C-alpha cells in the first residue's frame, strides 16, 4: 500500500526587523560598530566564528515573538556569511558572547529580561556597557554563566573585563571600549582605525621620502661645491 503523504507545515516568515531603532544615539551606534568590526577582524582567519549585531535572533520555531536582537553577539561553531536573521533551530548554536550597549530605553530590559533570556539560551559571557555612564553603576559590567546562573565577573583595577570565551580583554576608554587579545596583547581595531593607521603610515612614508629627496639634493649640492672648490684650487696652483 502506498504511503500517505503528510501535509507540509507552511514555512513561517520571520521578520528581519522589530521596528525599533538600531541605537538610541550616535554614541551607542558607534560603540556597537566599533566592537563588531574589531571582533570581525580578530576572528577573520577563523571560518567557524560568526560576529554580528543588531540582528534578530529567533529561538523558538514557529513563534515570531520569541526573538531578541543583541547589540553585539558572537557564535562559535557556525560559518561566517550574511544572514537576514539568526534562526537558532537551524544554526544549532547559541551565541557564546553578547554585549548590550545600555541606554535609557533599554536599561531595565538589559538588566532583567535579557539577562534571564540569555541564561536560558546558554550565552556564556554577557557584558553590559553604558558609554555615557548615565544608567549603570559601574558603567561596564560582565556576567559569566556558571551552572545555568549568571555570576558577576570581577573587573580589573582599570575597569577592564576578560571574556574567556573570546579571549579578549575589554577596557572602557572614554565613550567606547578598547579591545585587546588576551594572549598576544595586540589591540583589536575597527575598519576606521585600520584606515586611520594606514593613512598615518602613508603620510610618514611620504615625509620620509621627502626628507630622503632633500638629503640627496643637499648631498649633490655639497658634492658640486666641493668639485668647484677643487677645480678653483687646481687653477690657482697652476697659475702660481
């Protein structure tokens, strides 16, 4: 007897936006972009590390309201590439790291709702940063998942926090975060910072080349004067 075909469950469309603004201010957006770009560059050579931010993460299949959009998150064990949204049941990997850039409109959710949600998802390191220092005391704090519960990470004297899952040290610096590789001490830079350094290097090279040209010109002039003096001395010697 032929098998009876089962009806296919219609594919649900998951919105790519929750209708909320990306960030409360230019400062908040700049911090997000800086951290995302720095971490992307840091993990550029690792094909199974995905870095993104402000992307809707759906964690319950068939439920379009079961979503969260971390400001920055990192997933180990999935391929890089562009995604319209992150569907947890397809990827089969939850983020290992989340950073929320706290503002007036997100403070309560960051401290309460998202904290419990990320713990249930198994996010190992959950960091919160208030770039303006208006809503969090201290303005930079970290939580580490231990036996399904978040425990505070003790900051260093300079306020820095280490993400064990990323191997990165984050240090508040003005209205942003400085990132350093915990093993090598190499600073993690955003695209704009790399661009600024490249431009500065080009300018230094151009100045060095200009100095070399001037030095060569002065050497040629000195050589010409020495040759002229030698010729004049020879002329005087013959004339005497």
